[in-house]
C-alpha cells in the first residue's frame, strides 16, 4: 500500500510540475500605453471623474488576433491614463466619457507607448476657491462647448479625501444650483459631516478638496480639483 501511495504522489507531483511548466510557457505582456485625454480645442487635459466605479473606462480592442475581450482600465481624474501591461500588437481604443462623441483611435503598441487622445467635453468649467475661517467660497463659470447645449444643473462639492465627483462615495457635501456663473459657499463650521470627520481632516493637514460639476445634455463635466486648507 505504501508503494502505491508513493507512486500516486510521484505521478501527481509530475503532473503539477508539468502544469506549472505549461503556464510558464505563456508570454507575459511586453508593452504598455500611457497618455492624456485632451480637449480637442484647448489641448488641455479634460478633468474626469474619480478613477473607480464612477470613472471613465479606457477600452482597448486587439486587432487581427483571436482576442474576444477588450482590455479595460480607468482613466484618472486629471485626464491621464496608463496601463503598463499590454501585449505588443495593434489596438483600437474607445473611450466613452462626458464627451460630445466617443473618443476613438488606433495605435500599435511596441514596448511602452505614449499616445494622447482628443475629445470635446460638453462643457468647460473654470473654478477658484477662497477660504475664510471655515467658510469656503467657490467662484465658477460653466462654458458649454456649443450654444445648443443645455446646462440643466451645476454642482459644488467638498470632500475630505482628494477624490471628488458626483458619486455619493466621493463627496462629503454637495450643493446644486442652476446658474452657469456665480458662487457656491460651504460653511463647514456648521456642517455635521465636517465635524464628524474632523479627526481625519486634521490628520491630513486640515485639507479640504472642492470641485464644480455641470450637467450638460445629461453628462457631467468637471472643473479641476482645488485643494484648500481650513483652519
């Protein structure tokens, strides 16, 4: 019985080693891509939602191969994107974001490749912030990229984490207004969420992050994120 058991163990070990050898024979990704999603008119990066469940996804479709699934990953809030583990081959890139039309491009990946993409947002948003005590005043202006576009709502957000967008998990406070130009004020002294998270805020150097979003033709575009210090 012992001889049979030892024989079975030897066979299993050989099979396991063979399987590992087969797995090791697969080539690992040998290329990658990085770049920015730029405004087609201004050539500036388009501010995007937080990288994650609310973010903008980069879809990469292999061309002239047997691949049936796209390679998907998120763009970052600052409009940049990167995936350092792709196979060297031809790809079609498709990016569906808060753009007038999907951003599409073809690229040949050969090693680490840089490619900037061009798109047109529904709106461009300029914003600045001023802090007085624990009061943050955001001054903003929403500029639709077409006179035919309707801006239905404008949002002001604050958060104690650097990721800020229209998702509930990425904001600690939100105000909704209709005006395309004006100010939004957050009085954090009387804000329960601020008080409840004060220990986190103080541990992060009293930093508060604010942003403005605008819903235009049903899509939300953003300003850049502004870091403030509230004492």
